C-alpha cells in the first residue's frame, strides 16, 4: 500500500440492555417435571430412545429386543440398506400443508406406517400391547397383535375400540388352536390377518441363550443380578398381572412355554396353511416373511391380498438379504394391485420415505416403538411415533413432495441405480 486511508474510529459507546430486550433474544426453557417426561423430551431420535431404553431396562430384556439371530448380519444389513439410499429432491415444488396420509386396504391412515406385532411386549414394560394399540388408534395407524402377545385379543380391542387392529398368526400344528385364534380375531373385529411364514423352526438368538431368556427360561445368576438393579421394572412386574401368552389362554391343556414353542414352530408349514386361512378368513390377508419375488408372486396367486417383505428383523435366518434391497423386485413381481408392506431396519422417518418411494404401500416398525415403550411406557410409544412422523414430514417437504402419494422412484436411488443413471459418479 502506498498510503493509509483515513477512516473514522469505530464508536465504542455502550449501553446496558433492558430486561425486556434480553427476553426478546433469549428464550428460557420451562422446566419439565418428572424423570420419564424429561427423558422422553430429550429424545430427539429413535436412537436416543434406544439409548434411554438400555438405561431403564434389564440387560436381558433389552437384548431380547435389540438382538438378532446368529452373527446378527441380517439385522445389520437391514439398517445399512437405508443408509445407502441417496435422496433426490425436486426443486421449486410447493410443500405447504403436507398430506402424510395414504390409503391402505380402503382406509385412510395418518401416514404410511403400521405398528408391527411383537411378542412379550409386557415384559418390556407393564403397559404392554394395550398401550401400543391405544397410541396407534390415537394417531390413526394400524396395530398388529402377535400370537405370542402378552395381552389378549379381546383386551387389546377393549383398549382401542375404534382402532384398526390386525392379528399376526403363527399357524400352529394344532388345527383347533388355529381355529380358536382366527375366530376370536374375527369376533373382536380385527380387519387384517398376517400369516407369518418364516418360523418353521426357531432362529438361534445367541444373546438370549447367554442371558437365559429362552423358552422355557433358563436365567443365569448374572441375569438375575442385573435384573435386580432395576427395582422399578421389578416392582411393575410384581404388582401387575403375570406375563403369559394371553391369546393362547383359551387353548385346552394349559400350555407351558415349552409346549407353545413346540406348537408354534412347525417344520411342516406349507402352502396348505395359506389356502386354509384364505378360505377361513373373511378379511384382508397378508403373508409376512417374504424376501424373494418368486415367493411373493406365488402367495398372491394363491389368494393373499399382499405381502410383508420381512426377514423377521434379522431374528430368524441370518445372512439373508436386506428387505429394502429386495423391495423393488417384489413390487414388480406382484404388480400394482397387491399390497406390499416392508419391515426391518427402519429407524428414521427418511427410511419410511425411501420404502414408500421404492414400492412399499407402508412401512412396519417394531423395535422403534419398543425402544420408546421401554424408555417411557405408553408415553414412550407416543414419542416414537412423533419422532418418525416429524422426520417423515420434514423429509417429504425437503424433497419437494407435498403428498405421500407423490413419492416415487425418482426421489431415491440405491447405489447401483444411481450409477447407472449417472455414469462416472
């Protein structure tokens, strides 16, 4: 520089702000009273709920929910598949007043989400299946009760009298038991039956074996010691009705846990089970546990209204394909008219966006709401739904999509599809 440019000095005049001015720029958060309420308020993601569940639940119970079969490869693949998705937004599309709802089996549901069937739910928290059904009814999404649920078919209906309830059937090797379960679900006004077909034998979940959380239970001293460190969990279990397979309570013979295991896992399961159920059940029928287009095509041909693309959350056959990876092929195999639902690995609202865009009518979540219920009972299940719905809506809007019905393949890309469309990337 050849010379300095004369500039006026910066004013250093100061003034102290008034309290009213401070309040305009600093918002003080109101305190939240209650440990559970604070825990749920601080949970911003499903992973946060998962971490809270680990802190509030005995290790054996948490591992039952969080774990999977063998080396847990399939469970990890399910989650990783969603992380590989690339989102592709449409620019300059109005997204005010988003419409999350979709039509499923002729009913309008709040968003493309179904609460999946999960066994032993009252073991995770004494509120159990009834609470989850109430949450689903409140928000306007279906809830599916498991054959091995710890709340009966009738009690779940009483808890959610206006809810869209589905029943997940493990077809047993006892025809009388099958008829009893189906007739009770029909009498209680359940709309949809899920026939699970990936449990001809039980998957081996090593964490449960180590913890002794097997059928029948073989609890170890270490497991009992760990459970004793959660007095609130113990208190709730001791002061509420005992945990059992509530919907099997009417079966003759007062089945033990070991009897139930022998009954539910049927190596002789075949297409005759589907054909019997199609003839017997007057409502909608989905086959759950489908991971190949060939199987999907065949069950629809034999009368199913659709399929649930599922590998049981990685809890049965390990090293099977991630459900998201096979979803497009399954959709192509069954066509546009059949219903396709997907489960496994869904931890974020963006996962539901990806599933919907790649061909699913809706996504089914189990672990996500179980983390919530372990962290905070019924209110935790509410929080899980709120997190997923908020993430789903925000993702839709950032994609330039106002309605769930408008999500399509152009909005997402799996790695291979992306490379084919954009060579060299």
